[in-house]
């Protein structure tokens, strides 16, 4: 796309239509080329810091190994009792999900 913009007589609208992208996207690429000299993607921003450190995450994974039938609420409460750190159920879920541990319970067979 950057090469198409350097062609003589090329307009941003024509390049956008040619590559099926928005005019705003082409404008952002042109601006990035002028500012940085490259159209490469900008580095990620990183996001907010984690609520649990590596030791607490490891403890949580080990706790699931010791109590495989524990619910997210039970795991959160055990984590608070062990470390004194209160976190949301979502934090517990994300840590377990990153490790490939699923907490969905199967329905009881009758």
C-alpha cells in the first residue's frame, strides 16, 4: 500500500478503494510514514499491570491441582486467605484460562 502511494498521480482515495480500506486508514499510514519514516505497526502499549504476581498465580494453579472441583468463588476466597490479596472472580478466571484450566462444571447426570 505504501508503494502504491508513492506512484506518481496516486491519490489517497484511489489507494483506499484499490485495497478496500478506509480513507482514514490510508491517511494514518501517510502520517506515520512522515513522522517515523516507516509504515510498520507501532509497538503495543502494554496495558494495565497485573493484579497477581507470578507467585500468586502459581499458587492459584497449584490450588486447582489440589482441589479440582473448587469454584471460582472458592478459589478467590482461598487466595485471599492465603495471600491477603482480594481480587475479582474475573482475575481468577483469566489466570486459569491463560494456563488452559477451565472451570466450567459439567451438569450432574441423573
